[in-house]
């Protein structure tokens, strides 16, 4: 497990113009630059990656929101890991619930993870249930997502794997609420147990786990302190300069 906290900004399909995007990136980078104990990753829409490629710094990295598994060829509309690598991109979000909702399968995600590792990209594998039932079916669902997305990838190749737990019911403007740090801690323990059964304990503890879903400056500290996670995956709040700066500063204080 890495010692630095990892804060990932997922801008989704925002903002509209390169001018707005540049301003947002520059402000994030300014704050991130002072925070040596925090690793900040900005994942803008792919159309802006080239713009930010020369601006990557020691504490502020670039991530993509998705990619295809082939390195080149006749795949209209797709982006390859080789292209990301060439643009100074070092992280890629894979299996986000908004991609899964459009038909992406665990098998697709596994191919993407393998391809990401080939190009030395850090893969942020997103998992998360639609609802949290009282019978605990959501735990079997999460276990299946992990097992099928990682498939037969050998443990020794997982050095660049990060898992982001993002319960679908907690994501976006329609979310009723964020998770609670207590429930999150149980999930984090569960994820490590699944990984430990699949591989071994040392691999299970080497993989960073992030939380995503309605993170803001009010709840970030509790998730980081009591949720057992190694960082956060932030959607809406990463588009608000003041709010995101606050989250980064809060993260810096976490022991
Ligand atoms: P929100 O922070 O907007 O709920 O989005 C979370 C998310 O999906 C990040 O990947």
C-alpha cells in the first residue's frame, strides 16, 4: 500500500471549453504542487489530455476516464493505452459504473486492465453495487466484480492496480446520500479479504482502495480517517475549484 493519499478528480464530461478546462487544471495543479504528501490525479475528458500533457508535475498527474484494450488499428472512436502513455498519462479509470451502464462487461474491463499494465498505466478499477440490501447480496455482487475483472491476472502484475469502491446509489446529483465511514470500513475489509483469498495477504494490502460517491469538503476527512481508504475519487466536487482545493488541503492533514 502506498503511503501517500491519492485524490483523483473525475471531471466526467465537463467542462465545455478548453479555456475553462485549462483554468480548472491550473488551479488544481497550483494547490497540488504544495502538497507533497498527497498524490493528485486529474482525469479530464480525453479531448483535453493533449492540452495538459506538458503541464504534468511531480504532485499532479494526468489520468484518462477510459480506454480501449488494443494498442492501434481500425477501432473508430476508441483511445489506446499506447496513445495515453505517449501523452504523459499515468492513470486510467476503468469499469466506472457510468461505462458499465452503457454495456461494458467485467470481461471487457479485464482486457483493459491487462492492456493498461502493458503500458505502465495505473489502473483504477471501479466497483460498486446498485443498492445495499439487508441480506448482503451486494457483497457477493462486489466479489464477483472483483473476481471477473481481475480474472487470471497474476498477483505479481498487480503493482499498478487501485480499486475504487463507488456505490452507484451514492454517485451523482441524484444520489440520496454518501456512504458512511463505518459502512465503508466494512467494505474495505471485505475487499481486502476477497483479494487475500484470490492472491495472498501481502498483495491484498499492497493495493490502494479509494472511495467515490458524493465526496465533498464536509465528508472527505471522515472517509479518510475512519473509512480505511487510501484516497478518494471525486466527481462533482472536483469541478469546483474552492471545494476541491479544500479536499486536497484536508487530505494533507491526515496522518
Ligand atoms: P460524484 O462525486 O459526483 O458523486 O461522482 C462520483 C464519481 O462517480 C467519481 O468517479
